[in-house]
C-alpha cells in the first residue's frame, strides 16, 4: 500500500510539472515574450530548492518503483493498458536525458540562461530532430500520466460522471502546448529573417559556451544513458536469478 501511495504521489508531482510546462508552452500562441514572462513563474515554482527536491526526488523515486514493479512480477503477462503504461514510463528517461543535460545542467554548470528564445532557436531552427524528440518525450510522458490518472480514478462515481471533461482537458492541454511552441518557432524564423545578428545576440545573451567546453555535458548524457541501460539489464537479470 505504501508503495502504491508513493507511486501515486510522485506521479502526481511529475504530472503537475508537465502540466505547468505545457501551459507555459501554450503562451506561445500569444507571443514569445509571453512565454518568457510565464517562464519566470515556472522557474520560481520548480527551480527553488523545495521544487527541485520534489521534482527530481519524484522522478528518481517513480523510476525506482517502476523497476521494482518490473522485478516483482512473477510473469509479464499483464493487461494491455498496464503494459502500455509500463513501456511508456520506461521510455521516458532516455528521451529526457539530453533535454535535462542541455537545460538544467547547462544552466547549473555554465550559467547558461536557458530562455525560451534559446530553446526555440535550438529545437525549432538549429536542430529540428531534437525538437521532434522533445515532442515525442512530452507525448509519451503525458500519455503515461493520463493512463495512471484514469485507472486511479476510474471506480469513483464523480469521475465517471465527468470523464468527458477530463478527456477534453487531457487532449486540449498538449495540443495548445504544441501549437504555442510552433507559433513561437515561426516568430523566431521571422526574427532571424529581419535581423541576421539575432542568433548571435541570443547566444551571447544566454552565455552559451563553445562546443569544446560543453564536453562534460555530453559525457554526463552518456553516463545517464549507460546507467539507465545497466539498471534495466540488472533488473531483468535479477528476475532470472529469482526464478531459478
């Protein structure tokens, strides 16, 4: 019971973080400046010591409980929805790693101001592939969280009466977030066309170090991915040993 409650509590914290992230993205439908203004409140909520501890503590705990759930099962013949949720959840860390390193760790280690101007420039203009991966990450994480919320509340009468409202919100928020980011991308394109020096000014203002100085970030990303793969492998090996 404690494991289930802990999984639920950490999942709700992570889903709250993702919801506020999508709300901030959706401000791009107004303007890039509106996204920057919303980011001030977003960072005030999640980059203070308490918010940071809650966010990353929940992330590590939730992932650890997913590994425990994988190990604990006597067989992997599970309902389709549960298999889908587990698969989505386990696919989040490798998708998240590079974004975490390129934003939070680059900010902590090099003092980079990871503003929306910089992020949209990177994910929309400079590296659309990374932008597509970020879109996949948000989609996977949102589906994982929504499945968890649905199967937590599905037996409650008030939820069944209002399930259409929950479904509408679950569909509307990510769509608005993606549209907001797309609109911000078009605004960045227009700025680059009007001012050839705009990119250089953004990079200088953000204090982005040259690539040669960012090697520790790439090594950290490789370490995270290697650790993740090792933990998955060890969990599966532990299952085999237990069964034997």
